[in-house]
C-alpha cells in the first residue's frame, strides 16, 4: 500500500495519480483517507491521555489508602472507556486500511500519461520481421500440421482456453526454459521451484486483488488458497515479515511454475490457440532491491529479457506502459512485444515491473541500512512463457510446413527442425 505519511504530505499528487491511472476518484477517496487519519490520530492521543490518567490514579491508590474506594471507581471507569476506544480504533483502522488498499501505487515521474494500451510508447525495435514467399500460418495451424498442439481434445477434457502440447513442442518448451535457467544462473540468479498455491491473505498483500483482480484468480475457498497467476506471487512473498541486510541486495531469483488465470477481463479476445489460456508455464525473474537500486535494477532485468530474445533472433519492440495501462502495484512497467507473422502484428510476450515499496509495505519485507530499517523495492520480469513458443513457431515456419529450431535451442532440443 502507499505510505500514509506520503499521502498526508502529497494528497493532490495522489489524487492526480488516481485520475491518470483511469480510476474513479470517488472509488478511491483520498479526502476520506485524510479525514479518517485525522480521527485516528485524535483517538490515539485520547487513548494515551487516558492511560496516563489511569497510571496516575494507580499511583495515588498506592499512596492514599483512605481515598482508595473513590479512586478505584475512577480507575474502573477509565478502564471501560479505554476498552471502548480500543474497539473504535480497530474499526477506524480497518476502514483506513481498506481505503489505502484501494489506492494504486504512485506512477514513476517518467511514466507517460495515457488512458489505455493505445497510448503506450514504443521505446525501441529490434530485428526485422521475416518475409515469406507464402502466406504465413498462425501457431494453431502449424501446431495441427505438425501434431504439436491439440485444442480440440483439451476442450473435450478441460473446456475452453486449454491446450495439450505434444511431441517436439514439449521438448522445445523445456529447451527454452533450460536456456533461460543456464543464462540467468550465470548472472547470479538463484533458481527456485515455488509453490503454485498460496494463502489468500498473502495474495491480498501482493496488491493484485483490488478493482476486480480477484475475479481473474482461481480461489479454493475450502482451503483459503489461491492458485498463482505467475510465480512472482509466491517468490515475492517468500521473504514476508523478514528483515534482510543491505549487503544482500539486490537479491535475485528465477523461478519456473505453472500459472493459472481465469482471463475474466479478456471478453472473448484471443480465444484461438494458446495465446491466452487458463493454464500455462512460465519462467519469471524477481528481484528485491534497495530503493536507490530499483531503477537501475529494472533496466538490468529488461536488458536480460532482451538478450534472451536476441539469442532466439525473434524480432520485437520494447514498449513502456502509460499510466492507464499500469497494474495496481506497478510504478513503472515495460513490455516486450514480439512479432507474430501469423497474426501480422506484435503481441506481448514479456513484461517487467518495478513495484517500488508497494508490495513490501503490505508484506513487511524490510532491510537494515545502518541504524535504519527500510522497506525493500520489489521487481518482477518475464523470462519466457508459452507465448514465446508461439513466436518461434510463427517466425521460423517454412514453406513445406516444417519449423526450424532457433540455433540457440538446438543444443537443448537435440534436433534442428520439426517436420512430419
């Protein structure tokens, strides 16, 4: 959540940030936050005054036995009033916290202001989209020809937005992930296989649930457990309620996991193939950094995403998200959008977000900096998902229906082409 002290000192900036993110200011009422905060501080001072008065009376009782009866009555009344105030404080704190939890992270100063993805800014382009002597197929057609993707049987067994990956496609996926793992371990990342189920209270503290976010998650109500939408959720939370040393930062992890999303907000988009499914595999980077490190750390994570894409020789564009397309926890975000010949456009395959201290404040992840304890900044970035497989199939397809394997993956697949 936002630092309450920051809200007190910069209320107009916080209000403008809410508007710039395309949110209704009435739904995230900062004036109400300030009013409740004022009431909270007044009530705390009253509690402190009553406690001091109770302590004074206790001392008087010890010194003056003759007037003890009257003093005991006063002490009892004070105790009852304190009990009432503590109950009121709990209710007030819950209301205040609820409003703060609804407030999005502050956008970084250099994030472009815009309403939605149409106003995102292309920062750079790399590579040239391939030219074909034939009409390029999309990944679904390629997958059917080469018996790599089976949507029909998955629909029969699991429903819509599922797919079987079979044969060389499975080998190709693990080749992709092995390339990433080997590359990132050399860069100092600690590999992790994290849980794919986390407590609902932990998920809430990550900041993805507000404003309809819960609707996109698979929640097991019987166990109060959430299936992760991406491994960053369980990775970031791994250090909740911990205090790290500054010398440990940045602390970097790379994780593989299966991910689960309802795709509740997609409204029928991308129903063809495996671009937008309920279940998919993904390799993710997470970094915990000191505040002064996080800007350069995000640049570093993006550079690693780009290097891996360049190893695969896949054409892409790097895009910066505008304020209206930032998720609730992100202060700044970049996407890599890869050229998909079968669709004739660039599609998102990677993202990289700097969430500053927004998640760490909820999860209480801190570090010692001399005599001071501060909140870490959390960052996450996609390494590869099955969307990268789509890009490989479509960019490396051949006229005879076969698909070449990117040279960087051949040592992991054991074959250089897929054909029937």
